[in-house]
């Protein structure tokens, strides 16, 4: 069994930098042997849930600009799995969740950057799934629930995003995490470990500094998908926590 996880994927620079988070990802990747990986990425937004469905090697998408040329030379040649994508689509459809299949899209940096650091050489199929940031948190959780039990098949489910992701609030001179970001994460951790879904679904009105932490929810909602896909009898565990430039959170949680 491999528990679903949420990971903070941060800046694309994570692909080439050596940080506390990249060291965590490397060691975590060494500790597990998944048969396949399913990843919800904050960088693929669609109105209807969409699943990558091809047996081919993915194109590596460079969905960023203004970064060193070194980043644009990286390839992450993971393969898809059309049959597994179809099985996952059937799970969503059985729950009344509309779904599309996409045979052409490559891996965006919300997928390939953390995967590169966890599994430097891709060895198992990767299924990438889009997000719709405009659905309420309870619906994001329900999307995750449709995949509950895949962990029993040694399929690793990843929600890739960030709990605190406000690029306008980054503090480039910061030596310590910004208190407002830490307080938001503390509230999340407390309520996740207490499995207080009502509070978590209402984070926008109940969590401290929610508007600052989540000015737009596309990076936040993969947390609910990972959470929903986990076994509710297990207490969520913080598996990594660090910050960059004041408030960019790399909080990572196992469900």
C-alpha cells in the first residue's frame, strides 16, 4: 500500500536546485515502489475533469518563462498508460463525475518537476489529471474519493500544488517564513489531523489569512483531491514542511 500524498511543487527552479524539499522528495521516492503514478496538477485547468490517455512518452512542457536555459533542456520521458487512464475514467463516471480523455497533452511543470526529484529516471506509467479551480472544496474532495482504494494497488496518487501560493506576496529578502503563511498552514494541519472536513471545506471563511494564502485556488485544490483519495481511517501526516521567499509553502502531507 502506498498512501496518497500532496506535495508543494513550488518554483520550476526546484528541478535544478538542492533544497530541503528536493532532498525530501528524493528520499521519499527511494522509499516507495509504485506500479503507476496518478498526479493532479495545478497547471492543467479544464472545465471538465480531463485525464491524459496515451501509451506514448510524454512531451515535457515548459509552461514558464524567465528562468535559466538549463531548465528548458530538461526532459522527463515518462510514459502514459491508456488502459489505466480508461479505468480511472470509469471510476469517475461511476460517481457521476464527467470526464474527458486527452491523448496529446504533455507533462506540465506541476507534474514533471516533482516527479523528476522523486524519481529521476521514470520507470512506471504516469497518468496526469486536470483541475477545475472553480468547483467548491467539497466537490474537489469527492473527485479524490473516486480514486479511493488505488493505494491498495500500489498506485501513488499525488496532488501537486501549494497550500500557500501568492506570488505577489513573496518576500525575497526573508530569512524566516512569514508568520501569516505559517499560521495558515498550522490551521490546515490541525484540521486535517482532526479530520474536520466541515472546517476544511469552509477554509475561505474560517482559516486565518486565507485570502492572502489562496488568492486563486488552482494550486490549493489538489490538496483536497489527495485528501479525498486517502483512507479516512488513517490520520493525515505531515511528511515535509519548509518555506522559500517568506511564504511559498512546500508543506507536504500523506493521507
